[in-house]
């Protein structure tokens, strides 16, 4: 079950990454507007966050145990 969920999340990240790349290439050629690209980047960011949350990983270096003062 967890393996299937991981694969699903990873496939989602991969598909969204390719969408962002395609939109960036299209924007260079005068294609879709910047709004479409920004929305795709936000969806990709959310997909990464879901994957990191599933894997129980910190979202940044600062959120790890070394960041908390002792």
C-alpha cells in the first residue's frame, strides 16, 4: 500500500515537472502566459511537499534537529 502511494506521488511529481518544463519552453517561444507557468510551478511545489510529508522528511535544512537551539 505504502509502496503504491509512493509511486503515485512520485509519478505525480514527475508529470508536473515535465509540464513545467514544457511551459517554460513554450514561454520562450511566445506560448502560454506567465500565469499558466506560475500555476504549474505551484502544483509542482505542492506535489513535492506531499511527497516529502509522506516520506517524513523536513522541507528545509533549517527544520531539522540541528536547527533547534539547545
